[in-house]
């Protein structure tokens, strides 16, 4: 079962969230990616501005294992499901718009407790350890690319999308389409 990006955007809208992807070209060879989820400060006043609840930054090269995910941040009140929306949108975009089928990321090692939490979180999304980036000279180029030491992990985009979509089903505002009356008319919310 796959979930198109448009369906994920609809799931965000049903939660009264705004999901946006900003895609650029990377030296004409790849793509830069920024996925953001925001909420209106006051839903009754459309011009009142937005509150950013979460974002992910990354880049992609035109390779099966070319998706690189760099920064994920979720913050603020009522942010349940924001991370799952970001992950689902990221994986759906990669599968729909690029040849990328696997993603890489670094579970940064800023502190041991936080590192363990990150590794557990990424494993829940289907990522598996590849190798440890440490302080050795051989790891210096990779550490410069990733911005620090930690555990380099790889995950399948389709599996990550499935797991993210399943998480979306466990928070208010399911990913599935609303039930229909007589097979045609959507029920009111």
C-alpha cells in the first residue's frame, strides 16, 4: 500500500495543518529538500500568520540510495503527528519525484542518552545501522559531510512511508479518506 504525497497533504489539512515542500536543484545534479508543517496562529484570522511546528532538511542525488536527511525538528504545543507527517511527505516525495529508494541519516552523538533515543526512534521508522562515525582520521570526510559523530543509518523509503502512515493512523485525524455515504458523498467532519 502506498500513500501519494497529495493524500498526505490532505491528511495534514484535515488536522488544520499546512504541509509544504520546498524543492530546489543541487548544482543541476540533485535536489535540496525542506519539508515544513505549520499551523495558523488564529484559524479564524487567515492573515494572522503561521507557527512552524516542524521541519526536515535534506538533499537527494539521482541514485537509488541518494536521499540524505540532515535535520529534523519538531516543536511547540499540539505537535502530535507532526513528525509522522514530515516523514511520510519526505518518503512520498522521494518515491514519486526521484529515483531514490533508500535514505541515509546520522543519529548524532551529542550525548549518550539522546543518541540512544534517536537510534530507537529511527529504528521505529525502519532505519538500520551502517557504521559508526567516530573521531578517527578515516571518518573526517564523512563527519564534515554529516556535521558530527554518530551512527550512520540507512532505511528503505517505501517501508519508512508505510511506517509513517501507520503512525498517522494512531493520532487524531486519520490518513485514510473520510467515510462516504452511498459511496459518493463525504460525511461532514
